[in-house]
C-alpha cells in the first residue's frame, strides 16, 4: 500500500498528463485493497462473535501470495 501511495504522490508532483491512466489504475488498486481489508476486518469480527475462523485464513493466504 505504501508503494502505491508513494507512486501516486510522485505522479501528482510531476503533473504530467501521460501519468494519469497509471495513477487512476493505482488508485483503483488502492481502493480494492482497502475494500478487501475492510471486508477481512468485518469477517474477523463475525468470526470472533461466532467463535469460528472459517474464511479468513484462506483469504489472507491468497492475498499474501498475490503480493509476492
């Protein structure tokens, strides 16, 4: 996430029109990451309430392998 934010900040300081499509794509990635993270937090809250951990380990494993 830090790399995405840094790349967006650098593109904004350059103020070049040809950076715009990549910057928009990076913002989309950041938005998707934040949405997925929020969903994981929601799932964790439900699992704590129910005393289960059914989905979260699979999702975390998938996301961590996608980052590498």
